[in-house]
């Protein structure tokens, strides 16, 4: 049979039952088992039994009658379905022994079509496609592992698992330290896991670090070494600068990095170094301190007594209040993607807890209103919008007297991420953008889609639509609407009884032709 089900018929010459059941029917686990009987007359009172219990039609048991032909189908059989099947009409009956053999269980096949996309800064979009035999031997999930490149270690560490998604984004903030990373993936089910498949290239990722202990100004005697250090929340690669000039490892300067601790040593400072600015810069981090040189010795003769005084020389070019500065923000915090209905939280951190700030949206100053709150806690300044709408898209600015911080926003709305469509009905997938001129591309199971007969790709203002006129079973899968800055996934599942009806009608037709 087309779907793997099996049926065997034996013919009796005389009696109420013209075509009896076979003595036994053997099927494999997961296959359909079909039984067919032909009786003497139409509209006779017939009954089906299994192990003495009369059968009723369910989603797994199909009972059909076509004139003098009566059919019983067990769908997706399991070993417990084994038993004695009996057909009864009047005082006549025929029986068959159903035997369901357990299928050989094995781990799933490994995913195919692995790809890595690094268009977004400090992130990697990993995608793959399930193996071709995934319908017969489906995986229950996928396991993703990472390996740090260049350390000499061959160890792979699990970084995440996913049930059904075929694309994940790995952010820099998810790794322990700044490094080049390679990734691999395998399929798993309750019987084991597949071989690992490695993604084609490595990607450089940087965790979002914050300053735990900032740089401190240093007062150092001339000729001695000056030491500067900074403690971060994550291990990142940083660069040191002296008065804006990048420092290199040489006889005078040495730089050390031990996990989250970074240090700079300047050997034998000179009087010309007095007032120099020392700056440390890493991904999302910038901090500075000053280097001051302790003064020279001064000899004073008075009444033939010799004194040696140490004079401390301090430089103060201008007496004024300290500048108010914003703490650096990562690219992820500066460019946010928020779904409609979710809260928006924008924040900035100041160097002066008493400094006032003003918030602006597209150049217009914001005030506290219902649904929009402006908060101040120590050095932290926040603006909270309780429920995001498309009207909230725009450029937000936090303005202090001496500094300005801008955060950009872009919204994209999604509709019905998981869709169940009846076979034969249209499929309509839609997403809405904040920019009507933005370009989008549609994909199914990783393959790019183009307009064709029965498939339309439409642009209507802010809306982007993918329309399949008549859903069929092969239209099931994972659809993706992708822009330059965002990706939306739709899981589509096609349902319907067309499959079973077609089988039964085909079986009936073949039986009629044999009479």
C-alpha cells in the first residue's frame, strides 16, 4: 500500500461472507493495518470486534462501508494494538490475527544545510535544515555546542538546546570571554543523538562588559613605575592609550590581562608625563585617569643648616565643576528591537548622581504621563513605557549638560507565529514594518521563496504578505520573514482527513475492479 500499510485477503466460495479476512496480518509499528470484508447483501447488520470488544470509530480506528464491502483501518499501529480482529454478520463471522512488530529505534539523522550569518554586529545567526528522513525518524530537539579557537583546547561546551526551531542567534553577551568561537550541532531523541555537524567558519564574539573597579589617578615620583588597573565584569580584549596615542608592548610599557583584570605599567615616568591622560577602551567600555609626577628635590640653605624639602606639584588648569559624563553603552543597548505590547525600558548611567537630565523623542522633550514614567535612582536615569506601540518608534535622546546619549528604536510586529491550516485552505503569513521602504525576503525551511503559480508575495504599505492559495501537506514547515535588522519565524502545520479518504476510496476501487 502507498503508505506502508498491508492487507491480505482470502476468498470463500459460498456463504453470507463472500470475502473473508486473512488468517493473519503483520505490520510494522507506525504503519496502518487495513481489513476488508465483502458480504452477500447490502445494508446488513455487521459488527467489528478486537479481542472480543466491539470497535467504535475513533481518530485511530476507521470503520467504513461501501455497499457490500466493509473496511476496518487501524491508523499508526503500536505493538499493544496486536490482537484478534473479528467481523460478525448475522451468525457468520471471520477472524484475523493482527501482529504489530516493534520498529527498530535509532537516533535521528544529523541536520543538514548548516549556515552562519554574521551581518549583525557581535552576533551570529545559526541556521540548519532537518534531515530528509526527519518525518520517519524525527528528532526531539537539537543541541548546540561551542569551542573557543586558539586556546589549544579541543573541548566543546554545550551552549543551548532547542526543541523545534531551525535557527538561533548567539549574542556576544552569551559567551564568557572575548574570543573567536566555532559552533557545531547535533539532533537528539530518546534513543540517542546524531553525529555533530560543524558550522562553516568561526565568529568573533565579545561579551558586554561593565566596569567593576574604574581606573584611578596616579601620583608617581619621577623615575619610578606608574601602574594603572581596571576590573571588568567580563573578560574582553582592551586597548590602552596615552594622550590619545595607542600604546604597544615595549621596553617602557607592559600590558597584562588576567580574565576580568586589565593592567598597564609605564616604567620610569618622566616630568614630561605630568598630567598625561591614560585611557582604556574595549567593546562598550571607555575609562580614563590622569598621571601626575611627584616634584623634584629643592635645596634650601639658611643659617648654615641644610634642609631637603619634597615639593608636591599639582596641576589645576581650570577650577570648575566636574563634567557630567554618561557611562558607555553596548551596541545592543543602543539599538533595541521591541515587540508590540511589550514594555520599553531605556536607561543611562551618569558620573554625577545629582546631575539633571532631559529625555527627548525625535527632538521633542518628554514628560511623565500615563503609561510613560521618568525615573531617577542614584546615577541611573530611566524612561519606562509600559506597552510598546508603533507610535513609540523613533530616536530617543537622554541629554545632560555636558553629554548626550542617543538610543535608536525600530519595531516590527508579528502575527500568529504558529499556524495550523486545513488542507485545501489558503495560507496567509503577514508581518508589519515601521519603514514602508524596507526590503524583506521570505524563506521556507531555509530556502528562499519567489512568486510563482499558487504563491504570491505582496507589499501593501507597511505590511508584507506571503499567500499560498491552496495548502497541501508539503507546505508544512518553518517560514521566515527576514529584514536587514530582524527575523520573524512562522511554524505552519497542515491538517486534514484527505489522506485517509483517498486511501479508502482507492482501496474500494481496486476491490470493485477485482469482482
